[in-house]
C-alpha cells in the first residue's frame, strides 16, 4: 500500500461500499438527486455500462468514450505515479489514469457519483483506485511522504467557487438566491495553492478548463456554467449584475484567458506552466496543440452532424467560424478550451 | 514532450495519435486504452517490423513499445518527413502518385496467393519525399492474409470513391485510369488470379467476410460507396482489359 492510501485510511471513516468520507453532504451533478440515486442503486448489482445505456444513454459516451482520455498523454506518465483526480465524478478519467499509473485517489463531493464509480471499478477489475467523498475546498495537507505525482483537475476549477449544491438542470433554470464569501478568484487560488502543496517536488498538475474568450462566446452561445450569453466575456462586475438579475446569484464560475490561466497557476506556486489549445472542447478533444506551435493546416473539429447523424445549420456555421478564426486568422487566444500542465 | 494531438480515435481506429519531440527528434506517439486500440497498435508494431525488414534488412524497427499495462499501450514511431498527398483528389489528379505508390508496392510486397495485408493502403498513408516513398499507419496489418494485389485494389477503389464526392458513378476517364494502373501491377505479376477475375467485387466481398482485420468502423470505409451492380459493371471492364493484356 502506498503512503497516500495509508494516509486516507488513517484520516477518514469508510462506509459499507468502501468509500471514504469526511462528512460533507454537498452535491454536484448533471443529474438531479433522484436520478443519480436510482442510477447508483441500479448499478450495484453489476452490468454498469448496460444499465447506464438503458437509463441515461446520453451519458454513456460522456463516461465511457475513449476519446476523453487523450489529454492524459500530455503528462508523459512513467506508470509509477501516485495521482489524485480532483472532482472525479463518474470516473471518465479516473479509470484511464488508474490503468496508466500506480495509484489513483478519486475525490468528489457527490456520494451517488462515487457509488457509481465504485461499481465501475469493481466491474472493470481496477484495484489501484480509492474513492473519497470530501469537500474539495477543505482537503488537508498530505504528509511529506504521501505527496502526489499527478493532480488532475478536469472541468473542476471553475466550479470550485460554487460552495452550494448544484443539480445542473435546476442550477441553470431556476433563479435561487445564493450568497458567497470572498471572490471566486480567492477560492480558486486557495484550492490551487493547497493542491500545489500536496504535490511531490517533481509533481505535475493537469488542468482542463474552458477558455474565457472561447470564440463561440462572441456569438452569444450560452456560457456552459451560467447558461447565460456573454457572461464569461464581460467584465466580472457586469457579469455579476446580469447573473444577479437573471439568476439571483453572483457569477462565480470564473474561467480565464490563456495568459490569465498561466498567471493563476504561477501565483499558486507552479514553476513551469505549459499551455495547450484544445478543440472543440477539453472533454472530447479532436485537436490539442501546444501554444507555441503554428496552427498551419487547421481543419474544423466540430462535427458537422449531430448525435442523430443530421447536419445542422448551427454546426455548419460553427465549423465555418472555426475555419475563419483558426485556419485563417490563427487567433489562438480564442481557442475553445485550455489544457495547462503545471510543474511544481 | 507531446507537441500536438493529431488524431483522436477517428480514422477507423480506437487510439490517439500525437506528434512529440523526444531528445530533439520528432516522433509519432500512439496510445490506446481499449482492446481494439491495443490490438491496432500491436498490429502496427508487427507491420512496421515487416515493412522495414523488406525495405532494408539491416535496419531496426522504427516502432517501439514504450509503455504497456493490462489495458494500456503506448508506442513511439520515428517521424518521416515528406509530402502526404490528399487522398480526396481523385484518380485523375492523383494518377502520378498512384503509379509511384503501386510501383513501391511491387518492390516491397512478395507475389503470391497469400501476402501481407496493410489494410488501409491509401494515398493518405504514404509519405513521399525526395528519396523514396514510405508507408505509414500499419494498424490493420496481418501477415500472409490476402491474395497478391489486394492492397493495390483497395488503394485504387478508395481513391476513386473519395474522388467521386457527390457523384454516384465513376466517369469513363476514371475507369480508364483505374484499368491502366491495375494493369501495371498485373504486368509485374502482383495480382493473384482471383483479384484479376473480379478486382473490386473480390475486395469488397473479402472485407465483408473478414471484418476482424478492420474493426467496428469498417462499414464506414469509403470503398463501400459503390453498389454491387456498379462494382460488377466496372469489374467486367477491368477483367476484359487485364485478361487481354495477359494474352
């Protein structure tokens, strides 16, 4: 057993499913609680993928697609790493990481997601992963001998300032008054500083996040975090006002530009930050390219057909815009998403 | 260090392809984490081993397995500089490249009824440089799997189908070029008798009967664009030409 696993066992209680916990009751999921509970219960008996495909077919690709793990190669893993997947949810990257490395600790605040992931790990015979239900903002400093080699923060940093529960559908739709202390930046910095502290001297961070200046945002495509147009682009105060008006809460899901992401990581203590542009998004990347490489020969990455195989005007227009911004203008600053590899 | 993700799980296989720089040298890195993808990469390793030996018996395999776990495989392949033709240009515009590539096939491949299969012998998988032609992407490789000339027919049919774009029938000029190029391979003795009898029909029938070489995405291959009747019609013309030349 490695030192991180030993530390988790010594610090946290464990439930009957083998999931460690710190007492948090928080919730974040694309599914609402009832749906997520029924899914977690249904997969306990096995047949995880089939059950998911039957009940929530739209999630099968989100969780199982081999495309999702393409970014992990940027970490240049040796196979002997001890890793933490911060905000692991249903394990889209936890399992691929476990298959490539020595040990993975998956941390999430949502019990139902972890129960689903536990069933997946069991079914797929992965025995080098441990799950912890904990508040990402209240994680301890790991002891010196349990410092980690890889920290994965995939689509999570922008949610760190959201200290309330999130059932994504109602989070988007129903205005509900929420109050927050401190700025989103303060929460994100504190999270990254703690994470940085927990890395071994040669440890690396894998951060995947939307670009604040994603070219689609200029066309009024809703911000994927607030579901409101233009909120990522506007000055933070203006975005706050719009969010207060429409959703009765401030705009907390801060994303950053390429420079902003680098600065954020440097302020958290990372000595080296390598930036990559990611198309058409970081979840299902078709193209990832180092910031310093030319965009010569760029071809659109947004699929021309939707999931039903039909070509839509919106998709064709988005492809044309992609061709214009990146094939012709080479406007790297407007890339849809960013992957940053931070070295301690 | 990885420079770029070039391809992610598309192009008929379940692995990702990257451009990397290792000790100042350009490399192609491929990674797979599912059984199909791993099988593809292992086939490619064997394919490049065979190909390199045929090109130059003293040269080592340019493909190396750099990480292997129960459900994960990563390979690193020496990068070859050169021009990769556009496989969508069609038979007419690509005739010269096709002729060179078929000539390269005849130099490398043995003759016979059972020869190695590349499986995606396409213009898009050929690097042309000043010195020579280099075939890449050996993910469907199988030793002694197909009758001689199989990959040549695949190359020509794929170029024809991709070049037709929205058209449903090839032009007389395209059929003439197809026949000319096929006749060149035949003259050099590289087409097995069953391939000569019905080049396109045999190819399509063989692929449908042996999906294991190509994987789940095979039905999407461009070579399946033409109808059975169309294939039979073109085959009649090709067979007449090939038989005539043999006499």
